[in-house]
């Protein structure tokens, strides 16, 4: 049985880069949602800091996440926001709750 993987990415646009970063993230959100194994890929913006975005991802398995990280959409996003953001990524698995 595969293990669902959740990815939380905190993305902070550097000064003057918010609009470019926001547009690249919106494009990626639409493209990635069509990838195999993507259960959720949802972009949020911090109400208190418009330069800060939160991407919440849910993947059916580690293999699907690995495939995503090699996909054209992932590479295109990296090229578009590279050097324009500070990013913190947390990959996690369910720990407690229903089914555990």
C-alpha cells in the first residue's frame, strides 16, 4: 500500500518580485493539478503579507511526488521563480487520526 505524501511549501517573494512569483505560481497550480497522483495542489496567499504564499500539496505516493519533481511544470516553475524567492518545503506523512 502506498503512503500519501503531503507537501507544504512556504514561498516568500523577494522585494519587487511578488507579481512575477504570483503569476508563475498560478500557472503551476493549474498545470500540476492535472498530473497523475496529484490529489491536491492549492495555492494560498498570506493575508498579512502579500509577498508570502503557501502551496499545499497532496500526492498519492512518494513515486508520484518524485515524478512531479521531474515534470515539465515543476522545472518551468523553478526556472520562473529561481532567485526570486525564499522557500521552505516540508514533506510529511499522516501521523495520527483516522486510520492510524
